């Protein structure tokens, strides 16, 4: 069975390996250059804030092309895995009918699926994580300057969350293939659900993984008619979630300020501190791995219970010239096919 | 005699529709059994139930003496050739043989290689480029080389041209003769079944209408032609399957164990095709009758 799984997956695996290798070379060459720039720029030893800012700017704006390239690639990799490795695994077998060949050999279909999942799933997770680690390494000088690893859009492309994304996308594709039973719609479904789940968890769940911290900062009062602005507290690497004025006074225009004289304006900031980067990474990975395990459970229980029912029902349906209700069928198909039989007879007798 | 396939009260429902209901039959070992019936009669469903690809809604089905559960040991004893003979289009012929070898402990590689060589298939050719007949032969080779005790074939020749069909059936006959394997094969082409089968099952309106050895069936059915008379006037033991009347003449197809003694009848032998059509027509009539009853009940 291992050979069979390997034989049916090897072309895709070789293509993926080639792509990862190519990307790796590009990342290595440009990444070494970026590091060299970082090390020799003197940003580690800069004294004044203005100096440091200027040096940092030079690093952050270095090689924008690569930066713009690596971001989407890492977002796309798990989705592509779900679509091209997950969805066809069961979807194509069901669509082309080859499951009837695969599941009537002397191997139980549970084992058949388990070995396929083991091979393709491991490759999925490995491929996504290798790309993620490469991008993390490449971006580390820029991350040092920006101090924004927790920010949505950056957080997703660093560290180990890619493992969770890939596992989820792969099992999502698998399940979609099993449920939809056709490759292309399953691929589309995988993409839609995967993107929706990612957005939902990044927007609605991630900010609340740990209770946010709060910090108050003063308000710099604006000119008359212009709202005052909060002065962000110095929280290097923190992810600012929200800010709001404290007490009854709004960050007001001129007149509003005067309605509460003497009150010191403060803005309350809620944030997640930089030290929570790795706890958040492992939490989010765990969430997606949990989702993946649930989907795996769905797939195996589907496989054991009613797996091919719908597919075979469709075959049976397709055979019927006139799908009707029960009694109609008895009446109609009998006679219709009788005629068909009679007309086919000469061919059969040759 | 032991039976290779035994169903008791077997039924399969897809959603609200019964594709097969109340199916009770027993196919003896060592036969080439033909399963015939109109499209949608439940042939595909019955074979998929036997192959373990479907689970029964009601009733039991036993294959080679054990109930079908999809265990590897049982899968090894049954070969299945599905309708349209699915194969992996991107794998080569040789890959398919290796696929069979890896997935079946009882694989007979010499047999598989011989068959492929005998068929003149190019081993390196992609299976997707094979003709329909070659494809069916490849699928049959896969099913046979695992050395099954029972070979199930679902409409294996339906999509083949007459020449490929004859080749395929000839190959099947050789296998059945050499390997002592029991065969159950479905088709809606009676002519094909007539040539290869020694056991016949007529499935229509999702029920078994007729089952038995072809010789026995032919021996117990007669066509009677004579002056017009009512079918109910026949003696006991003569069961009318099909009756047609013109103004002056009646033609009856009857089932009887006894010889026909009434000199008023011209007695004719029936062919397998006559039998199948008569029973299918009867099933269609019964369906009409049932429909009428249900309409009355409403």
C-alpha cells in the first residue's frame, strides 16, 4: 500500500520539492545579502534615535520585491496544499470511479486512507513549515527593526502556525472531496472554507487567546476643532488591539474639552505584549490541528459507514432513463428497457 | 451444494428510493451466473453489496459463506470488475500490475504477465490511452490475478464494441474454465449472457423474478400456441408467465414441471431471451398492478 500511495503522489511531490528548492535558493541568496546589510549597517550600535530610525528604514525598505513576494506565497501555500493535495485524494477517486478498484483489493479501505493521509499529510505539513521557516529566517532582520511579529499579517507568516494551517487545509480538502465527490468543486470549496476559517480565527479568536493587558497613555490635545490624539505608550513589539478614552469626556474638539475641565485625559490601550508571540503561535497551531483532527474523524467515520453510497446511487440513477417515483419506475423502466433490449439484440447475437 | 452468494431479505435504500428490495437468492458455487434485468433494476446495487462497497439497509448478504464486512481476508477472496472498468489513467499498464501485486497477498504475477502479453498490451503504455476493450481486459486481469474464489463483474461489456465484447467474454470463459472460479456477471444484453452463463437470475422492479440453472429453466418453460382461450383454463401446475391473444389465437408462455398433454396446443421450446423478456414484462405488469392498488388505497 505504501508503494501505491507513493506512486500516485510522487509526481506532485517532486513538483513541490522542486518549487520549495527553487524558493529556498532565492531566499538563501537574498537573505544572506539582507543579513550582511543588517550586520554592517551599524544598527546594533547606533546612538541617537534619529540615527537608528534612518538605519532601520534602510533595512525595512530593502528588497521590497522579495518582501512583496514572500508574503503572498506563505499565505497561499496551505491553501494550495488543501486544493491540490487534499481535495483530489478522495474527490478524484470518487469522481472517476476508481475507488471501486482501490477498495476491492485485499486492503481495507481504512488502511488505504490511513496510509495515503500519512504520506500526503506529512508532506503537506513539512512543505508548509519548511517554507514558513525559510521566510521567518529571511525576514528576521526586518522583524528586528519593525518589532511587529504579533501584528496580523506578519504573525501568520512566521514561526510554526503554518503547521496548523497546512494540516487543516489538507484535511479540509480531504473532507470536501469526500462530501462533494468531485475534484474541482471540492477544490473551490476548500479554498472558500479555508480562507473563511483563517479570517475568522485571526480576527475573532486570536486577539482573545490570552486576556489582553491594558495601559493608559496621556492625550495630546489637538488644536481647537481637531480631536486630540493619544500618545501610544512605548510597548515594543506589542500588538495594540484597541484604544478608548477613559471617563466621560470624549476625545473632543475644543468645546468638548471644556465641558470637563480639570480632568486629565487618558487613553486606555488594550494590547498583547511581545512576549506572547510563541504562546500565541502554539495556541493557534493547536487550534488548527484540533480542527484537522475533527475533520479526520469525519473522514474516517464517513469511510466506515456510508462512504460510496452516494456515488453508487448516482451510477444507479444515471442508468435509469426516466428517474421517477417508486411506482412509476416499476411501470416505466420495465417496458422501456424491454424495447431497448429488443433493439439491442442483433448486436448481442453477433 | 455450497453457495457463493446468498442473500436473505436483502434491501438497499438510497434516500427514499429502494434500489433493491426483498432480494432472496442463492447462487451455487462453480457457476457462471448471469444477472439480467432492465437498467435500474438493482443489479449494480446487488453487486456492490456483494463486493462490500455498499452496506445493506435491511437483510443479510453472505459471500463465500461469510457476511460481507470489508475485511482484507474477505476482500482477497472476491474479485470485482466495476462498470466502465475504472483504471488510473496516468498509471501505466505495468504500474497497474504492480498495484495489484502490492495490494493483494495472493497475487499471481505470472498469470497477470501472461494475460497482458497474450492481449498484446504495451506494458509502458498509460492506461488512459488504452481502448475500451483493452481497458476492460486490464481490469479483468487485475481482478483475476488476485486469485479470487468469486469474480463479480458489473456490466463489464456494456460499453464495448461487439468485437471487444466477444474477446472479453472469451477471456472470461477461459478463466472460469481454468481457474475453478465462480462468476457472477450482470448485463442487460441477454445475448451475451446466453453465451456464457449456466445460471440465470432475472432481476426486475428491484426484485428477483426468476433464478435457476439455465438448463432447468429451459426444460420447465414452454410456449403454447393454440386457438384462443382463457389462460385460467389451464390445468394446475402450469403457471402462465406471459399471455398474448389475437382474435383467434392465444400464445402463452407457461412454467410447468409436467409435459403438456393437451393436443390443442402447439408446444415450442423457449430461448433464454424469451424467458428473460417474459419475466421482465411480468414484473412490469406487477408494478402496474401495485401502482393501481396504491392509487386505490389513496
